[in-house]
């Protein structure tokens, strides 16, 4: 009974992974040879073979997962770069967009980029603010709105914390040098 249950679990996982080391028919027929286990030696042999199969499958799943995760982070990066000025952008909104949990996205993003998602969005906004401050005559209020800030005071506070000067001072310093 236990061996049959393990066989059932294996075939279900196998169907999901589509493991390619041997043909599907070869693998299942090999497992079927163990369906009528009569003694302890056959059971041990079956369990060792099944353990090896699960290990192979785990390796395949890990490889698929790495590929999937890299592609997912690339898509998230592209999405954030295109939408960082949305005032509603958040970890939860992005996770919902990609049908994953915010916790998973947070861990995955940090693991793949070395930065957390909110810091990444903040840096995109600050970089864009610096471009706008130097290359346009837009008001600080207009720039803050273009970057997704609902209150200019929030934008000024964040900008000053990161750059060490207010947006107006930054513009003054960098426009003088131009």
C-alpha cells in the first residue's frame, strides 16, 4: 500500500515536471515492475530507485524554478520601469499583476537584484526627478506629480534625504554648471 502510494505521488509529480532523462514509457514501466513487492529486499530496492527518481526530479524542478524566477524578475523590472510614476504602484499591486504573493515577490526581487522593490522604485523616481530638474523648467510640484507623488512635501522630503539637498537646491546647483 505504501509503495503504491509513493508510485502514485511520483507519477503525479512526473506529469507536472515532464522529466526528460528517460522516456516517459521507460520510467513508468520500470516503476510498474515494482508494483507487486513481495519481500523486504524488493521494497528496499524499490524505495532506493524511487528516492533516486525524486532526487532527479527535484533537480529538474530547481532548474525550471531558476529559469522561471529569472524571467519573472525581468518582467517585473520592465513593468516597474514603465510604471514607476503610477502613484498606486506598490509591492502588493505588482505581486497581484504577476499572480504571486507580495512576500514571494519581495524575497525573489531582493535575491535577484540585491535591492528591495520599494528602494528600486524610489531610485527610479529620484533619477527621473534629477533629469527633469536639470532639463526642464517644470515646477517642483509638477515634477512630483509626474513621478507619482500625491503631495509635493513628500517628494521634497524623500529627495532631500537621498540627495542631501532640496529639489530646488539641486536644480540651482546643476543648472549653474550647465
